[in-house]
C-alpha cells in the first residue's frame, strides 16, 4: 500500500474527511489528464527513489533547463514528464535512481509538484538544490549550505500546520551530504536556512525605488543574530511536507551573494558544486539505504554495516 493510502486511512485523517462536507466532490486521488497526474504529467512508474527539485532560476546561470542539466550527469536519463509547468527526468547515478524536476520558484509552486510525487509515488527522498543568499558572515559567495532545518516564514507551509511544527531536514540526508562534501572537498557550511515568500521586502531587500517598511529593515539582522546561514523561497514546504508525510527531506544551496558581509552577487557562483554535491550525497545515501535493507533496519546509524 502506498504511503499516501496509509495516511488516507489514518483514523485522525478519516475524522477530518468525515467532517469535510465537500469530501465526496473531491476527485480521488487527484486531478488526472491522459492517465497521468495533471500538474506534473509524469509517468509514475518511472519516478526514482530520490527526487531533486530545481528552480528555473537565472541567478544560477544554468544555461539550459536545470532538469536537463542535471539529467546530463545521469545514466540512461529519460524525460518522464513535461506539463509545461514542470519538466521531469529520471536516470541513475552510481546505482541510485534519481528523478530531477524543474519548475517555478516559491513554496506555492513547489507544493504543486511535491503533492503529485507524494500522492502517486513512494519516492522516499526530496532534495531542494539551488541558489540562495547568505546572511551569516562566515558564508562566502560560492559556498554550499547543507541545511539542517528551516525557519518557516512562508505562507504555504503554515496552511498545512502551525508555526511550532519543525521543518527539520532528515538526519540521514544531512549525514550523506556532509560525508560527500568532506570526501570530495566541497566548500560548505552546515546550519539553518530561512524560507519566505517575498524575495524582496520580506527578505530584507529593498523593492521598487528602495521601498521598505520598518519591519522589513529588521529582517536581515534578525536572521543574522539567530545564526541563520542563508535564505531561500522553496525549502520550507518541502521539509514540512516530508515531515508530515513520512518522507526524507533535505536541501543543498549555493550562495550567490551576501548582504550581511557585502559580498557582491555572482551569477552561477557555486552552481556546479551544489549539483555535484547533491548527486554524490544521494549516491552515499543510496548506499546507506542498501545497508539498512541488508540488515533489516529502519534507521541508519554509524557501524550499521558491522551488525
């Protein structure tokens, strides 16, 4: 039984369904076009165990659609869905079956894609890979940030669950990414990412004509004092949905500027490294998963392969 069906049959969820007067009008399991999920149009049988979400972001200087760019690094990569809104490829990297998905930015759009993949498949791991802005002095332009948890300031994740719910990154994902960064000598920092809807005033950056309100000018200082490393617009909903729906979430960011330190914007700074780190980290995570399977354990821990 798929994970989404287990959730659907949970007594506390069924109670909400019973109290929802329009439940019978909701299409089950969702919107379908040509026998495929309507939003992503993916062949669900070809979705990998690990998913990378990328934004069509000019700041990353991908040079082409980012899903295509990552797919070039995969073995036997094939397009498994193109809805116009989202483009998806699946291939393998060092034995790990990976699906890379490109789409728009911001939590509301990411939710659309993640919902399809979580509803229709048992994909275990969702990784956000892309650009961010640094807000800690120690974070340099071109560095990668391996996120351990997300400070939720977006509206989409708050629609799912109250602010007190943690948007943590799964420890196995974090461990694998750190191991890959150390093994391949990638420049990285480890810590908290802040995620918001507004990339300008809500992120402490002036909008048109330098427009700011008093509450906006406090943003960057608040993040910096709290030890936040960087900011983005997608990670919050991914981690929240992963933690709600029993998947593993994580994020790898390359830093393209830092208003706190004054390091100027560099298009594409760290883009190659973040992609390489994500792929190598997934390859390590895949080996960790195989170790768990071999000894019948649900959770990975150091020394597992000695059992």
